[in-house]
């Protein structure tokens, strides 16, 4: 009987431990572009496809986000050069599938950031933006497709009225024809599909299927003149505005984002000014507690207390510094992730840290999530880093080196959570934003956006397919007998493979880095004797909600089949063995379910190491 000792699952990716002292079920340094799926098998990552037209200009996307509006629209936006654009797919019954300019002539060096704030007057949420100057910018998310045009009227397509499409009823009634850049004021008709009193006359300029966008409103010198606004957040409908070159944080009135004044004594809901000990590095909320990051070390929390002054019910608002460790403050505003009432953020150490409860802010160190891959974090350049939470995983991109780190959270039926890191993904991303169930990466080199984990190749601006170099490098195995020689003559691999994958390379390193020998074998999908049957469908409908990690949501090609192969090899003595699987071509898919050899103790001793 064959006694093949199989490694039958993959538990994650680690680099903090020596690869010769790591559990054989873990992937180690050198792995990339593979995921651990929900069945704990390691599989090659999907590729990415471009969303919209190609653009080879040497201008990266500096920031991006998706605004999920109160009226159900999801506006994915990107900011590059001096442009703010919004992606419009199908609107008013017209398939557009194009990026449209919201506004331009912004700073070409600063990063734009945005937050959603609710306005009772218009009964809408607004997107408020900052871009490193002393203004606030407001957009209401109004977009429509032009239908028929007459003198001084514009009729839109589709059944929603202009008001239902978020156009202003009373304030700032100006829209822009995106194609021509011409602005038009209107006086009425918002409750219908036809705007009236449109000036100048739109005939001759606005054509059928032109896209109309409400003009952005600029609030100059807000919150204060000659102060640069860089960071922004919302806490209990109060706009929170910070600066990267000032220590003051301004908090608006909860009914007016432009008002930062307050009474003496201060009344609940009024504005406030908080003074930190460093420039702002982002905000978050833990329940009723506002969390503010400042400088390299600073973490602050607000403390609200209601008091009665004479016969007036007043409120005090104080800011208290948390006794965090050195460099435990946030790296930047773009690496603070709000997940319900929890915060995950990249610190300056660097480390990925987790604050789940306001009680965590009593002076204890925030929980560290990145220790399993600490060497990767220590060696990384996180300049212009960006982080997001999507489908039970944290995505953190280090755009300088085109690497994305993925931390997955998997919860079982009993509520137990398992966290594990996937190997780094090599992606040309500088920012992320979700749309529907998909995640999009925005380029760190050109003004392009990519649907991630789509297809099995990358793509460049010339529409050429790019190979995905997928490497799964397992930890060394010593089979429990570290000081004794072992050998084998059979090595078994089971997994999945697509019809185009005729070059899945398995490498066996006998002793550290192949000091004894390196053996390579190729698994070929055209070898029908290895194939066992097609891989079952992996649709979302079959998965428990809240339990599906990203590795389980990646698509599998319809022609993928299971395989089993046993390679016959000459016996060669070794102390430890490392197995690697790799492809580096376009349109490749594979997964490894189990692998191992019929390892036995050698009859020889390693006399060369005896002294």
C-alpha cells in the first residue's frame, strides 16, 4: 500500500516565521497572485478587465470612491489630473457605460476626499468634497439623459422626474451639458420630466442622449479662510474637516455643513473646533464616539456631556488623547476603514490595526492584524496607500510597488471568525471602489479603471492581454524528523485545471532553496489521463451570506476539470522539502487541493554534517 503523506489544505500566507519552521499548510514568501478559497485550496487569482475607454496618459488616479446615495444610485467616481469623473452605466433607459466629467480645473497635485452629509431642506444627502484648498465643494449626484429640446425647455428620458433624479428643487438650479461644458439655469419643472425657464436657449447645443449633470456648488473660505482642507468625515450628521498642515479640526452644525459657530454655553448639535497635537490623518466613528487621528502618534476620542447651565440644557465637547504607542497613529486618511462600529487602519509602524469597541480606546494598544506578514509590511513602501473593506476582506494597496495585501475574514455558523492573509496580489491599483458585488481598482499609472478578479489575464491600454504570474510556494516540510534524511519516489498532486493551462509547473526544492537538487515537472491539461471531471458551479446563490471570502467568490472557467497525477521520481535524500506551483501566461487557471510524496526515512545518515 502506498503511504503518501498529503498536504490537504491551505491555511493562509505567512512570512513572520522562518519558512523551515512554518506549518506545511501555509504559503510563504515568494507566493503571489493566488488566493485561499472557501474550501481551503490554493488557486490562481483571476485577472482584471478595463472599465471604459483606454487612456495612456501618464496620470494616475489619485483617489476614488463609490457614493451610495439616499435615493438608491451608486455613483462610482475617480479623481485624476484635474478631473472628477463619474461612471454611468444605464440611466433613463439608455445604455451609456462611460465615464463622465463632473467637474475639472481642480488641483493637479492634491488628493480629493469626500463624505456624504444629509440636508433636510432638499431632503437629500449631499457629497461634500475637499481638495487641499480653503473651500468645500458640494455635489448632489444629479445626472440625467436629455431627450427632446425646445426653446427654454429640456425634457429628459426615462420615467423619473428631474426631482427624482436628484436635481435641485430650489437652490443652485444650474446644470451642465457634459459633452459641451455649457451651463444652463432653470426656474421650474423639477417635479416633472421637463425643465422650464432654461437659459440660455438649449436648442442647438443639447442633443438627444447628452448627459446632464448638476453643477457643483463651491462654499468659499469654509470652514475658514486661508486654511487648507485635506481630510473629511461625518459624525452624527456633523461634517468634520481636518487639515494636513494645521492642528485644528472643525465640526459643523448638524443641520448646516457650512456653519461652524457655537454658543456659550454650547448647545447640542452646534459646531465646534477641536485642537489636536498634529495634522489630521483621518476620522472614524465608534458608536457615539468620534475618533480622530493626528500626526504619526496621535489617536483622539471625543467626549460629549450634557449639562444644565441655569435653565438651559447645554453640552460640552472635549477631545481626549488616547495613550497609544509610538507611531500607532493612522498612516493617512485613505487607510482608515469604517466597518460598522469598528475601525481598521494602517498605522505608521507600519501595521494593520483594529479597534472594535470604544473601550478599546482606554489606552490599550489597538489589536494588530498584520503580525503574520510583518516582514512584508516592514519592507513595503506605503506612499499613496489606499484601503477598503469589500466582501469580508480588507484590501490594502501599496501603489508604489503595485502590490495589494488582502486579509480575509471567514465566519462559521457558530460565529467563530477565522482571519488569514492571502499572498500579495500584483495589481496596477492606487485606489479601490465597489460597484454592485464587484471591486474596481483605479490605476496607479494612467487614468484607467479595472474590474478586478475578472477573466484570467490582465489588460493594458493597447488592449493586449497581460499574463498573471501566479505562484504558490508552500512552507518546507521535514515530516517530523528534522535531523534525519528522508526520500521518496512518488509525488501526488490533485487539483483543478482549465483547458488552456498546459504549463502548470511544479518545483520541488530538496533542502533549503534546493541545496541538494531542484526537480521540475509540468502538469498538462491536454493529458486526458489525468482529468477526472468538470468542476461544479460556484455561484453566489449557493453560498451562506456573510461567510463567503473573496477566494470563494472568484470565477472558475467553465472548462475547468479536476485532475490527479502521480510523478515517479528517482529517490534523493533530503532533510526538508519545499513545493511550488506556478504559471506565467495569459488565460491560465489552476487550483491545488492536495499534494505530497510517499516519504520514508532513509537508510543513510547525513555524515557530512557530523563533526
